[in-house]
C-alpha cells in the first residue's frame, strides 16, 4: 500500500505549484496527509460524504472529492483555495493519487506474485491470469539468481541491485528470507548463436554482482544461478536449481563466490546420496581407518597435487618444498589411508572420498 509520506510529498509539490491547500483523509475522517491545519474538519461530514452517492461536494469552503481504487473508496480529498480553479486542481490531485495507488499496488502485487511463483505456490491457470494482469511476459527466456549476504539485507543493498537490474528490462528482484535476494533475470536482450552463450552471459552477470557488492557495499556475497527456462511457469524450477547450486557450492566448493547449477559436476551427484550409502562407501574404501580430520598442510598438499594433474615436480615447485618432502607427505598419506594419490584410480577415489566426508559433515550440522 502507498505510504502516507508518499502522499504528503505529492500534495506538498502540488500546493507549491498551484497554491491550493489539500488534505487527504481516510473514510473515517482521520487525516492521512495535509498541507494546512485541518483538525477543524468534522469527521462525521467526511464519513457521510464517503458513503454517499455523490462524487463531489462543497462544504464550508472545502471541495470534497473521492479517491477510489477499482470503485472502492480509499480516501477523501479536501481542497481549499481562493481561486475558481480549486475544484479542477482537486480533480488533478485525485487523479495523481489514484495513479500512485495503482502503481504501488502493482509493484506490491508483482513482488507477491514472484514470491509465490518461485515457491511453487500457484496453479498454472493463476500464473497466466495474474501475469496478464500485471503485464508480465510469459514466454521470455529467464534464469533465477540467488544472492546470499552474510548479514541481514537492508534497503541499500536492494537499491544497489535495482540500479543494475530494472523492471523495465524485464528483471525482477524479490526475497523469501532475510539473507537471500532473488533475481529473476530476463534474457530477451541476449540473442546467442548457441545456448551455451546464455550461460557465459549468466556467469558474467553473477561476477558483476559479486564485484559490485565487494567494491560498493564492502560485502562478500555468494551468487548461484539455475538453468535457463523459456516460460514463466518454470521459474520455480530455475529457483530450486539455484538453491541447490548454493548449497552444493558451500559444501564442496567453498572457495568459489559464484556457483552455476549446470557446472556442479560430481558435487550434485554426491549431494543427492542418502547418508547410509555415504557411510557404506567410506567403509569400503577405508575400512575402520576413515580419515576424520586432515591437517591443513596435508589438505593444501593434496589440493595442489590435484590441481597440477598429479605432477610431483610442479606441485613441489608451487608449494616451495623439496621433491622428496612432497613424496614423503604422499607416502605418509598412503600409510594412513591405503591410497596412493600418485596413481590415477586412487587419486580419483580419494577426491570423491573427501567430498563425501564434507557432505557427511554438512548433514550432521543440518540435523543439529
């Protein structure tokens, strides 16, 4: 609903132009906004006028007019001036406020519509009927982004994002909780030769959001996004994918600020495994010697070794350690786990095992 402050600003500007005093009241005669001392206006007079069939009335030098929304009386306007144009100026004020009510209601309705849409709370027929009423294109390629802040979001963050993504371009910003902002990005302007070019654009958009939040809001955020959908009814699908990408990214790719559903790889597969299968897998690989915790030095060594495609010489160079020191660490790990990560099959098994361990830890935190 339109705020009293917006109405006050509107009639203040109108008074400055026309020199006509204006007061806006609800149907019970309570003052919403006014440019003059209006406590002497009889509330009963306002109420009687509000529920009368008359569209306008002059009482005690005041021109009374009704402000309606879809034939429902919302407010009563009282205009007071010295010239003969008071009635006309009052009508202009009524028209202006009625248009403001429609605009703010539409914005609220759009926000409510998209919240219900991403949460899959709407019937198919309602989606199309509501979209038509709100002037939202149905068949436009879109993708859903989730922008997660580490603190409760405020209006400044939302305004920053609105400066980057406008509803005029078909982009919509909303939220479903205190720390996640949802962006429904229109891709109508993008005309890729291949579908993969859509995802290059989405990746660039996500990185732009991360960089802007870091440089302008001094805030580190994580951004995830789902796949491109072609119809409005599929927005909830892209949202669920973006949500999964955010969760999988936190578990398996914590160092990344941007996660795409279509690049989750084996992380997506592990994420959908039941805990019992994970435990069976770990016991098959390690028996009773399941590695609960690896020290930072070992983890960094393993990560760098994998990054360099199991190349001992290159890994030792990047870690600034002697080749023999690196070999000693690998052999020490082999004794503890039974896996020689210099061998491709063992390296693959160990990589998956580490991801499963992280997933099991995540499930424990969720349960508690």
